[in-house]
C-alpha cells in the first residue's frame, strides 16, 4: 500500500475564543472514507519473537506489564489488556512421556479483531467507539466514560479498562500511522511477515492462496478464521490462518453477536412489564372495598 492511497484530506479545526468553549459541540468535516484496511495473521510462520508486542508498546507509549513468569510457556503478558494491545500466545503440543504422537509449538500474535459489525461499538452508550475512515474500530478515550459495556459485549475478550485513567483501551490499528501513510508498528516490526497489513480485500485473496499452498504441501488442517461472515457473526478485519481448532488458540469456536438476541430480549421485557401491570391491577382490584 502506498502513501498516496492512505492520504486523508486535512480539515481545519475550529479556532478562536468561541471555538475554545464550544469546540466539542461545533460540527466538523468528517474524513472521506478510505480503502478498508486490516490485518492478516499467518500463525504458521510466527516465531514468537514478540517484536510486535514491543513495537506496539513503544509506538503507543504503553507501560510495561512487568517481567514475571506466568508459568504458561514463554508468555509473560498472558492476555490482551488496556496496556497490551498485542499479545503473542504460545501453545505447546508435545506428546506425553511414554506415548507417541506429533509434537509442535503453535504461536499466534493476537490483537483486536476490528469486527465489521462490532458488538462493542453497538454497546457503547456515549459514541466513544466509532468506525474511522479506514473501517477500523477506534475508541475515543476522551469520550469513553468507563462504563465497561464494550468489555461485556466483546466475544473475544479484547477490551479492558485501564487502571490509570479508567477508560477502555485496545488496538487502534495504528490510526495515526495510517493517516501518515505508514504501516502499523506491529506489522512493520514482524520479521517473518506473519502479521500482514493492507487493503482487506487484498489480504483475503492473499490468505486464501496461502491456505491452498499449505494444503498442497500436506498441511490439510490449514484454514482461515474470520475472513468471511457466519450466520451469527460478521467477518473480521483482523483474521487468522490457523492449523488447529479455534479454542486451541483461545478463540471462540463460533462467536455470537449478542445483538442478535436483542429482539427476543425486548419482547420478553415487554411481556414481563405487561404481566407486572396486570398483576398490580388484579391486586388493586381485590383490595378495593
């Protein structure tokens, strides 16, 4: 992707004493929509070097999570959090003593999935979570009120609330770098191109060709996770090439958008309210002299 493709027309912000006071309430020009971008992560060539974790923390000035042994292989960050927007998972699959079987070490660099229809964005009551011009899910921390509705809504456990400012934080897909025509820090730092960035349609085509290549080499278990929508969930703008079940990597086997159940919830609430009114009317009638 070239710099020219990612250029965003500049818009002059409001200025003057009136704008200082009314700035948050004044209308501004929205950036023109750009080519949707995302991540494609090929787990078969991840070497667990954690360069993506380091690059993400360095560029976004995220604090360290400490250097402690979790007891889970070489994983010291353990999960995505408000201060770890990239997390490298280590999945050891070794045959136990006295048994025969294949042994391997699966690794995956996890990140926000930037869902096409993101439950976190649906659940946000303040409008802090938006889709930017690159169709990435972006949290505006200055508008976030820390209610944690987005945390409960996300089926992937991506978002957490910071202990420092009380706001929700997650991967921004390096929005600031994209606006300047740069590749996100994690993809730039990945030495094996396990993390690939670009227009989402191009990434899907590239990933599907890679799956066919792996299958032709004998890796029949290779498949893509999140590249296409399902009956219960949208496609992801950060999808993965896996060689084992999603649950092996800590991903839901079949993610479900909770908003699909909202119609039933509304109906149950309506009928529950009507039933309550009927009961009150009956009690009130019986108590009348």
